[in-house]
C-alpha cells in the first residue's frame, strides 16, 4: 500500500537539505518498486569488463539509499553467491541505511553502514580503502559542487568505480530541463566532469530501464512517480496545466512503440582500478 505524498509523516521527518523536496526518499522507493531499474543496473554492472571476477569482493556503495542495487547484485544469478564478502553502505540518511542493512542481511558476511556525505571531512577516500568496487548510482545530482571530482581524483588505486546517472537525453534529464533546473544543471555538469577526465581510462556504456506507462495514470502511484521523474512535488494543485502538458509530451517521446512502457536511459561511467592486485591485500583496514 502506497501512501499519498501529503500523508507521509515519516518521509517528511527524514527531509534533508540535499533532497529536491521533503518526501523525495519515498518517491524514489515507489519508483524503484515500479520500474525495473534495480535489476537492469545490477546485471549491467556485473557484466562489465572491469567488474572483478573473483571471490571475496569488498564493495562500497556511495549514496546507497535503501541498498536495493547491492541486493539486486547479490541476488543476480550471474553473481555467484558469496562473491561479495563485505559491503559498506555510505549514505547520510539513517532511515535508508537501516533499510540497506536489512536488504542484505544473511546474504553478505560483513555489512558496514557509514552515515555521512561523501564530502564530509575524513570520509573519502578513507571509507573506500581496500575496496574492489565503488558504486555511485544516481547520487551525483544530490552532491555539492566539487564532490564528484573529489570522489574520482581520490579514488584508491585498487578500486574500480562505476558512476551511473541519467543520460543527457533521457526522460529524467529532459523533464528536469522543464521542472527542476538545478538538477538538470548538476546532471549536465556531472557528464561534463566525466568527459573532462583525461588522466584515467574511462569506459562509457548505457543502461535502459522501464516504467509501465499504466502506473503513471494510477492514483496515488502516479503522483509519486511523476514527482520523482520531475524532481519536484507534482501533485496537481502544485503544477500549472501548461507544465503538466509539457511533462506528458516528454513522457510520450520516451514511451516505447507499443505504448506500454516509458524508457529511462542511464549512462554508466566505469573507471577501472589502476592497481590490479587484490584490494584487501593492498591496504590493511
Ligand atoms: C536517488 S538515491 C539512490 C540510491 C541508490 N544508489 C540506488 O540507486 O538505489 C540517492 C541517495 O544518495 C544519498 N546522498 C545524497 N547526497 C549524498 C552525498 N553527498 N554523499 C553520499 N550520499 C548522498 C541520499 O541520501 C540517497 O539515499
């Protein structure tokens, strides 16, 4: 049962300055329950050439949210059980960190929640030391100026980094140009940051997820989904008919030929580890 945005007191309490509006974490979770983005992202990541093909991996998930990406990675049949021996969830939101721990309970031997922003003093690269893989999935839009550069420039040499964000011409990015200029500009700046990196190898690939179009017409799910897609509260009393019609035109442009699904395309930037040796051996933490 999904609550209406205005009724979610727990969500309002967890409001943080970096969220587009107070109930964003709930909208994000509704989106992830409705779309297949977790599974698509997880199977894409573990199929990448730089995903380490060995046992005992140590992962750090930066902006882990409720841990669903890591849960989908450990649940994926391509990823042999017990290949991940430790996960560090790094997120400023305590409610989401608690959910993340629950999501992988009994599936990963060591689970370390770290309640922090990546930019907080002493957090990075310390929290990433000894990790084989660092994930930053759909978090860069919430980071402050300079935080993404700090992540990449201080990446431990033994760590492979995957940064996933909505593609420049994806439904999210095109909607944000209309409805959430700040996040549109941050997303475009993040792509530019990644394209400017010259001193490391970067591999670029694409992930496509889908949302059933019918869910965008159901009450109250549609309010949550539209708000998440637009990164602002999109309940009808808060939006002009003109904006709503522009939003639906963009959704139409990203709807597949059968009319059943809206496609969400993300770009995955992959920074292979510089040091091929096993991370745990590299730095004793
Ligand atoms: C859109 S959610 C994505 C969650 C998860 N990566 C996923 O794809 O399912 C973004 C998460 O990043 C967290 N976050 C926001 N700013 C952050 C920062 N500066 N450093 C680390 N995490 C941050 C938020 O609390 C939120 O849980």
